[in-house]
């Protein structure tokens, strides 16, 4: 780029148009000529290998699209944007050192991430100590204790926090006639799953259900038959699950083989947001009720979402990652949109000024329109619940528009009708 800029300065006015055409032919984005100075570097940690790789690769790809889009428009503050991303290998213990390096060695201008509650929590002391701003990806309840004014969360649970992963589920249960009575909770012994389980306990008390089973399993568990048998022995009407992607397949397969058949089953099952896992499970996932921040059926309702997702899919196919990326892609791209708006409006990279602006502004993004509340969560919750219905084996297209996973709650967003009880949905 410096060579091209120098060349332009030495050309006569009559030759500038010709030089610009040459640059265009070389494939440089039209906004690139306006960029000058060093890149604005945005650093983050993502779990690009290990158990958290599926969602993190979606986030990485979405951010690459945003970076290319913003640079095609001239970058930020007339400077190109560069992403600095380190792989934390799905090990939360690696995260603090990565953010220390980003801040003190790489001297990045801005921060994003990390992804997920288990990874954001250990990053916070480093971020706070260095007085930096970050926007995390789909982390829940991180700032409930810190109350740090420069933390923001790109996820739509809003002030309900982790309770958003149980409120709709138990509201639906309470609306059934006759109302189910007993509940079993099965959750991984890890931060997000345990927080989801705590929210479920509050909803159980609120609706007057009886908790008959409440146990955790170790995060490295691979054989789920024993715990599923223990759940079945209590004969619960409702089974609420808090589980990560690798666990979901094991739990659902064990439930299918053992014949666990409550009246409702689902919850905060993150693996059911990963398209390849849904395709892999196919019909044995029928009947599951899943909490989602961004469901396939929402894409047509949000300006810009369908266009982004179309472009994401093109890159996802080449990268052999989640072909749709609903749960993470829009939020990652939206984090970039938020940063771009804040930097542009404040004409600054000062973290205090950016945070002050972000707390007051509203944003229109591919994840929807929102503003941030006091602790950096969205000021209003927008959680939906979907149910897997009539899923067929090895069919990825059935999840593209939400046909096999309609929204069943809240009523104003509903695109399908809840099939109740769970066993009836499994017969379809």
C-alpha cells in the first residue's frame, strides 16, 4: 500500500485516474485508498482447538467477514483494521496469559472476547487490572460480581442473565394441562452449566414444581449411561439439562438407549446449537426444547442478518465449519459493528470514552437492535425456545430455515406449536 500511495503522489493529476484503475484491477477494496497510518489492532483469545473449537471457529469466521467489510469501507479512523487472535486451546487457564500478552506485549488498540462464560471469567482480572474495555461473546452473568463499567456482553439474555436459560422452559411447563409436577436437573460441573442449573432451581420454586433429582457430572465425562439411569429411576415429569457440546451427544444417545421418557426434556444444551451435532443426532433429538439467543427462524426478521448469514455460509463451506452459525456468527459480527460505531462516533480509541458512549448509545446490528444495560448486558432480554420436530437423519437443510426447529416460545415470536409430551414428539 505504501508503494501505491507514493506512486500516486508522484503522478500528475491527469494520471491519477489511471493509477486508481490499476489499483482496482489488482483487487484492492475501494475504501483502501483512504486508509493511512498503522493498523488498528483488535486482540482476543478464542478456543480454536479442543472442546470449544466449533463455536469459536464460527466467531473467528464472522469476525473475518466484519474486518473485510470495514476495511472495504476505509477502515476505522482512516486506518485499516487487523485482528490478533490467539488459540487458548479450550483451556480457561491459558486465557489470562493471552490477554496479558495482548495488552502488554502486542499493545493492541482494542479487545474482544473471549468466547463463553468459562473463558471470560478468568480473563476479567487481567482486563480490569489494565483498565481495558472488552466485548465478550455469549458469556452469561460475568459482571454480576465485578460490576466493571468497561465490560460488555454480546448475547441477548439481558437483565435476566443466566435465568433466561430456564424462564421460558418452565413457563411452558407450567402452562401444560395437567401441569407436570416433578423435575430432574442434570448439569455439568462447570461454570455456565451450574449457573443455568441455579436459574432452573429458582424457576422450579416459582412454579411450585418438586425437585426430585439434582446432580452434576464431571466435565470430562464420556459415559452418560449411569447418570441417565439415575435420572430415570426418579421418574421425573421434566428433565432440565445444562450441558456443553461434547456432552450433548452422549446424554441424548444414552437417554434414547435407556428409554428416558419424561413429559418435557431440554434446557441449556449448547451442543444443540451446533449444526453438525443436530444433523448427527437426527431423529433422536426430536422433542428436545432448547434455549437459543438467535434461532434460524429469526434471520428474516432482522435487517442485514440474512445477507450476513449468506456470506458466512459461503466461507463456512470452504472452512468446513458449522454451515449456518446461527448461535455465534451474528453476535460476533455484531460485536465488530458495535466497536465500529463507538470508534466512529467518538473518533477515539480511548477505552473510557468508548465505554461511556456504549452505555448511552443504541445499536442496529445483524443480531438485532439493542442497547446495553448498567453491567454491560443487553438492556432487554430476547431469548427464544425452539423444539426439534420431525427431524430426519443426515439432513442439514432441514435446519437452514428452522423447519425442523421452530420457535415455540415466547408466543409473540412463535413459528410452530409445542409438541407435548416429549414422547409424542419422538413418535413423529
